C-alpha cells in the first residue's frame, strides 16, 4: 500500500487548491485562512480536513501541531494574498502585503516538508525586474529546496477559463520538478460549462432542469443530483437593455458610441464567448455577463467556470460567495499539479 502524503494548505480560502490535492489522493490535514467566511465554506466541503481561521502573519507554525495528530507534514501548499503583487497594485516590492509569502517560508522552515507548492499572480515573476521572484527563489533555496517556477493556464487542464497563475514548486531532495503537460486536447468552452443551467434562479436543492449535454457537465455533476448557489442578480431594466446590445463574446465596443463610456473600466460590458473558455473571473463580477442571458453569471456558474464541482457548496452572503469563488485556484488545475508532485 502506498504511503499517503499529508499536506497543509496556507491562505487556503474556500479550498480550491485543497480540493484538487484531495482529488489527487493527497490528505489535506489543515487549511488556514484569515477570512472566516472562506473557512466556513472550507469546513463544510472538506470533511476530512480542519479549517482554521487565523492570521498567518502572527500565527506560529508550532501552534497548529496539535491539529496534526502526530502526522508528518510531507507537503505545504498555498497562495499568499497577492494584492501587493497584482497588476492593479502599485508594485512596490516592500509592500507589506508582499511580505505575506515570508509566512509561507516560515512554515516550510519549521515543518521541513518533502516539497512545497506556492501559487500567485503571473506578475509576481516580473515585478521590479524580477526582484520579488528572485527573493522567493532564494528564500526557499536557502532552506535546501530546488525551486522551479512557471506560469500555467487553467484552460490547459480542463478548466473553462483562461486563468493564468505563476506556480513555484520546490523539492527537498534536489529533485527538479517538471510541470504537468496539458491534460486536454480541446479547450472547454463557456457554453460547455454553463448551458445546462437556466436563465432564472433556482432554490437551493432543486433538481437539475435538464440532462447534462457534454462531458464537462457530467464531470461537474458527478457526485451531485441537485443545484445550489444558482440565484441570479436582478439588474435594472436599463442595465439589461444595454447588455442585450452586446453580442455573444462582445464588449463595450459593440455598443453605440454614447453608451460606451457608461462604465469607466475597459472590461465593462464584456460578454463571455460561448465558443471559448472564459476570461479570468474576478471577485467582483460586476462587468462580465453570461454569453446568452442578460445578467452576470450566478455563483454556481462562476464556480463551474473555476471547475468547482456542483457538490461543492458555497456558504455566506452572495457577495461573499462570489469573492470566495473568484479568489480560488481552479481545482482541476490544482489536481494536475498535485498528481505530478505526487
């Protein structure tokens, strides 16, 4: 019988990364995050793990030993919050938020796992001419890890979204990790992700209105016979009229000149393209619309775009659920990385 690998997930959010690692057969002992809503969802969906709400900048690694029941930590995974690293941020290398990865380093130093995996925004590789990237590589190399990094695109691993993430992997024994090859020949489209979900709201626990019409929908429904988190957002009539003018896959440029400036962000009035994977969904979801319906995607539709299966249920307010989904690592991409690490 093979040894089961045990893992800790830092900055775990609602647990997209953990879910992928669990599906690869890795035992996630503990998930830690400072946001209680995310931990509530984590604990609801990860029955064999313990989600802990704690601030990783003040939590000592030794403090969670009691939750491990004497088990060794073979792997540490996670994604330190990236506001400081993101394109939207001011890109200051000394930004206090950029120091959050140092807490990840502290845990690796304390537990000395066989390997670690840390993910972040792609921009982390280039900020300040690579100064943050080099600092990360040096910190882990100094602890005896052989570190490699690469930008991965979620759609290459069966997620219907072109989300890009920078992934760092380090092995303790001098082994140089090779990132997984793409797992799908053909990219999954937005319509394959969403076409079995209806235009209007469903009460939580409602049966599916139609049968699945493609392999991706079958995969998402695999352990589920009910729909959750599919409550639509009611837009004003004016907003719906404007959305209706934008074709499948279109954006503000398809609107009459006088309407193009009604929202000041360049991503405004963008519709999903039914024949392509989605663009990266964010945590706000106010500007991106369903390829067919004149509304933003529901939480469940957003979860499908992130590759969360339908039996993964989001708790909290609707605004909180959107943020939990948008912050997560796509589980299918996480699973491909996890299998390769394993």
